């Protein structure tokens, strides 16, 4: 029933648009990737980039592969070779850490963002040829301890996204819980269970505060400065003045959905997955809640070309290709996990839109202006997240196509 239904939906979704296979071509992805690597500099950009490169270049080590966690400590030479971009980012980060630093990189006041590099660092340490080199695992442990013990928490247990006050940002869910879960997957015994549980708890506690009746998540809640209860897609805005404060902001429902998917898959591929059956069901529901609440906005507005808007439920804001890409990626990922293909036509429209939004040099257009945060990008201005989310959309789409073809072969 479902495979058949999905095929029908797939055909309907694809045929409404341009002819040709609905996927990115390799040459485009190569350019998008090169640009991503060129302009990603901030902690969270590097963390997201490392995840995108893992999914693109060494998918067997991604939590979205069907492989069990932890991964082998001695991957094959070819895996090692294709993982070199990821290992290089982690190596650069760890070698640049000041002595005794408890965070992987300066987060400019953000507690969650440096942790986004944690998975790449932990993975690099786990697979090092030189088993005596503890620098990566020590760096990851220090970051984990910092997050769990030194950062202030909300009364419900949620770890703050900021170092100096309790403030919850939707972004956090992509930056920290996937790393906490991954450290759990690399651990044993009670530590493994406790860390996987903590990663789940953070998702639950963030949702408890940020989600509202629309099913969507607010951007920033609690604390002072930067309060923003609109439903940001992802938004991309550096160092802008808001309520009199300089903040580094970037956020949204896309981060939350994509982060919870990584936590879910990390738990599901661990050898204690059966301990977390209800938690996995909840994570699945919560991702579905976001994407199924977001996509109805896709068709409501002028243009109707598949885009979502910067504030998802406000058609007076502008089209934001970045958030459209990450939500589409999450929708493909979720469908593979649930075998529910109801939302695929929305993701297909979004993918077509993203394809149409990439210029000949491999830049994603129609992202958020990095300086003003509430207007579209100016000509010539580019978004690191936009590049990264395009890669995440590509890898999610390719995995979805593989999944569909396997269904059809059975
Ligand atoms: C990054 O872009 C600049 C400007 O186009 C270019 O000069 C430089 O070679 C690029 N660097 C990398 C690593 O691609
Ligand atoms: C780092 O920690 C070690 C002991 O853990 C200590 O001997 C050393 O002085 C510390 N270095 C700095 C720069 O704080
Ligand atoms: C699952 O979510 C529901 C509602 O969101 C909550 O009541 C329940 O406690 C959660 N289960 C676990 C194991 O956390
Ligand atoms: C999609 O529509 C939005 C406005 O609704 C527009 O800003 C954007 O440029 C369009 N994108 C493409 C690729 O046509
Ligand atoms: C599939 O997903 C859609 C969208 O979230 C939902 O409305 C529907 O109930 C789901 N179907 C099943 C069988 O779970």
C-alpha cells in the first residue's frame, strides 16, 4: 500500500515541474560544496559543514546510514580517504584549541554552537590510526563536560544556548543534542544510556518551551536581548543590533527538526535502541509536527514556486531558500524512517525550487541578508547555511531515492 502510494505521489510531485530527474547533478553539488567550504567560518557554520561533508563524502560514517554505532575504529583506507575533509576540519579545530580550553572553539557567548563540531571531533578521535593520540577524545570530553556541567540550565533542565544567562534558541537542537547523543553512542554501560537519555531530554525540554499551538517552534525564548517569538525558518543574521544588543543569531524550525532527526538516528543505530522505544516514537512525532505544520504554508502565498518564507507563517516576510532546503531535507529523512510519504510532494516542490535558486557559480540565491536579518540577501551576498543546507538536501534526497528503489525491488 505505502510503496505504491509513495510512487504515485512521487510521480505527481515530480511531473508538475521541469522535466528531467529531480535531483542535483554532481557538477552543481561540487560547486555548492566548494563555496560552502570557502565561506564557512563561525563555530556553528563549521559544525554544520562537517555534518554535511560527512553525509556527502563519507555516508557510511553518518548517523543516517544503516550502519550500527559506534562505527568501526579502523575504517577501510577508502573510507579514511573520503573522510579527509571531515578529519581536516576536526584536526584544525583541535590543534587550534588554547591549552585547557573546555570548548572546541570560541562560541562568542553561545554555549551550544561550539558543540556543533563535537561529532566530527569525536569521530576523528574514534577512528585515528594512532591509538595513543587522545587529543581528540579529550577535546570532545571537555566540550561535553562543559555543556553538561558549566552552562546554566532552565528550570525544566534545558541547557541554555547562551553561556551567561538562560536563553533557549531553536538552533541549539542541531548544535548540542546530536553531539551529546554521539558521545553516548561511543560510550558503554550507564554512561551510554545516560547520555542518550540526556540528548533526548534536551529535545523534549526545548520543545516544551519553544513549541506553541501552531506546532511550530519560536526562535528565542527567556533571558534578555534577542527575544523573538516569530517562527523563523532558519534566518541568518550576524552581529546585528536587536533590542540594543549585539547577537549572533541564526535559528529555526529547520535546525530543530534536523537536529532531532540526528538524535533519533543516533539512538536508533546504537545497541540500546530497544531501551528508548517511546523516546524514539516521540522524536519522530516531534519532527513530523514541525514539518507537517510548516509545509501548509508553502502553497499559501504569492509566487507559489515551492518556497517557504523567512517567518514561516507570515507571508509579509520574504522567501527564504535556506529554511526551505533544510525542511525539505528533514522531510525526506523522516519519510525513510517512517515509511510515510504524505509530505514528499512538498519536499519535491522545495527541491525543484532550490535547484532553480542556485546560480551558475553554485551559490544559493534568495537567502537571508547576513547583515540586516530581516531582508533578503543583497546581490553578491551569500549564506554559509544556504550552501550547507543545499548539501543536506541533496544527501537526504539521494538516500530517499535509494530507499524507494529498494522498496520497489522487494
Ligand atoms: C574562496 O573564494 C575566493 C574569492 O573568490 C578565492 O579567491 C579563493 O581562492 C577561494 N578559496 C577557496 C579555498 O576556495
Ligand atoms: C592546564 O592544566 C594543567 C593540569 O591539568 C596545568 O598544569 C596547566 O598549568 C594548565 N595550563 C593552563 C594554561 O592553564
Ligand atoms: C512522550 O511525549 C509525551 C507527550 O509529548 C510525554 O507525555 C511522554 O512523557 C513522552 N515519553 C517519554 C518516554 O518521554
Ligand atoms: C520564488 O518566489 C519568491 C516570492 O514568492 C521569489 O522571491 C523567488 O525569487 C522565487 N524563486 C525562484 C527561483 O523563482
Ligand atoms: C503520515 O503523515 C501525515 C503527515 O504528518 C499524517 O497526517 C498521517 O497521519 C501519517 N499517516 C500515518 C499512517 O501515520
